[in-house]
C-alpha cells in the first residue's frame, strides 16, 4: 500500500466516501477554502473570547491546511495571553504556535475569505459571529446575531463557540447543510436541553474545577478533552493530577484530528506527547501505557473521576468494573452520514454497560462488511489509492473524523463534570447531531447533589468576571 493510502485523511475521507472524489482533489479544495478569524479589541480583557479564537484556529487549520488567517485589531496581538499565564505569552505568539506559520495579520490587511468574528471587530459581509454568555455559545450571521452579554461564567463556552463556528464553515464547504452559515446555532452547556433564551440556560459562575482525573484514550476525543480541561482557569495547575491512559503511537491521520498533535509527533507515543503538552502548562501527569481491559482497576489513591474517549464498545464495557466513582464517556459517528453525531453517557447509569455498549449483531456486522467491500470495489478514489484489495477494504473501514466534532463533544463531557461540582443538571444519556442541533431531544435525569461528590476532588477556579454589584 502506498503512503498516500496509509495516511488517508479522516477529514478528506468524508468526501472520498460520499462523493467518490479523489484524495488529491479533496485536499486541494480544503487548501483553497480561505478562512479569516477576526478578533476585536475586547479580546484584550476576555479570557473566554481568547479561548474561542484559539480553539477555532486550532480546529480550522486542521480542516483547511494553509488556508487560515487570524486578523486582529491593532495592538491586540501584543495583549498578554490570559490562558496559561505562567507561560507569559501574548495572544499573537499563541496564534503563531497553533498555526505553525506566520498567518497573523491585522484586520485592515485581511485578504478575502470566509470570516468569523470574535468580539467587537467590524464584521465583513457574510461573516459569522461567534459569541457567548455564561455557559451559552452562539454562532450565526454577524448581521443577524448581536454579541451576547459575554459574561465569563464558564470558559468552556469559548471552546464550544469556536467549535461551532468552524463546524458551520465546514458544513458549508462540504455541502452538508444548505442552511449552514445562514442559520443560527446555539447551545447551553449548563442546560443542553433548554433554549438558550431561557433564564436557566445561563448557568452559574464556575468556582471549582476537577483536581484529579483520568483521561482514557488519547486520540481524537482524548486530545479534545485535554484541550477543554487544561484551558480552564485553574488557580494553581501544579496541584492538578491528570492520569493518561493509552498505548498507541501517533499515525499520520491522527495529526489532523488531535488538537494537541503536531507534524513532528508522528511515530511518538500519544501519552508522551500529551504529557509534555500538559507539563509545559504546569499540570502534573501520570502515564499508564497499556490497554484498558477487564483486568483494569482504579486503585485506592488514584483519581475516581474518568473521561473516556474509546472508539469501540469492548473496552467501554469494562468501565463498569474498573471501580471509578464517576465516568463520563462520549462516542462519535464514523461514517459520511453520521460523523457529526455525538453520544454521551455517564456511569453510574440506570442501564448496565452491556446494554449501553452492546456488540453489533451478526446481521449488522455482515451489512457493514458488505458496505466496506462495496466501497473498496466500486469507489474509484480507493482504486486510485492502491492495487491491494485487502488494503482498500481496510481503508474503507476507517472512520470519518473531523476535529470540531471531538471539540464539541469534549465541551459537553467536561461540562458534565463541572455541573457535578456546582449541583447542576445531570444527563446520564445525551445524543445530538451538529447538523440538526435544533432537533435534539434530551432531558436531565436529576440534579447533582453532595452525594455525587463522594470520591471526587476539586480545586479553586480563578474568577473570570467580578461579582455583580447591587446596582447591576
């Protein structure tokens, strides 16, 4: 099998599978889809707006390599980076680090392209606006969607806003939705079931953050969990312990979907890369480089909270016997028709692990195998990749994956953990699709209370916004 086949992009695979478009053509189209991320002067003082911009940049340059520019109002690039203050970076250097190129300019020198506005920068024609308020993220036409009050209650709203903005651009690029970039999408991480206009959607200021936890699986989802977690406003990251469990090395396709991976990471163990990234930002880590299986047990002095990002059901079923106090797990669709579907589950759960994550039936397995064989035999894009019939079949079975889906899932997973510490709503099962978010159906099962904190450790968060005075 040639190198192009081995490294088939999980992003490009969407159009390869759906439209039978050749790999080279898909990559060329992605590189020509110019994206401009505009930052206004209010980014100088807004932690969450800075995070929204950086999240969008991190996702966009993986979706549209070499086609992303960040344009800031004058002097904003020199603004201190509010995230990870110990690194003493400015916002401009953080952007350059993410884009791996000098794709930073000012708004007056911005070239044409598909624009997303963060903050109070002047919006070009047809630009999107990404805004937030409390735990709410909202994206829509900048000439329809006014900036929300942007109260800094929960920084995860910035992660979600940046993710949704690039999701809308990608949906338009890939002809996934005819309303993409012309509609308004919004979601509350405090109450995902509520309309964002409802008072209960705003949420409460975050005061406590997880102090000890596991991240199980360090691929697409695991990277996104760590980005969402480590960009939160920890008062003292040095007291936070993050246990990292994985045993794989980074492969070519992982570089586009993993928010922490860079080109030079190919061939390195995922645990070592994530460990370095976290420790550079002041966090403590522990590495567990073995498969998660039925023999895994969380020991007495180890964290009892786990975020799970496995991509298959057998290891998920073993979560039930691993002796964690709380598991928050998400899974993503993997085909051209469902890649933007997110499912979230928590343990304890009213359903048993075998019911939550069953094996597929023999009939389903046979249908899936037949579909992979059809794709391998009939899709000219696969024919052009390799002459090896087995190789084509293996490639046809690989998942479609786009990083804004993982980042959105991560904001939901980490938000679920934060609600435990703030006695918010509990969602034991949640499912939504980014292309049809207005049709999501979910209800909280209860509210978290003090009993749900048993075994979990928290630490203080920095307050991002001064308390409201009596006069407003």
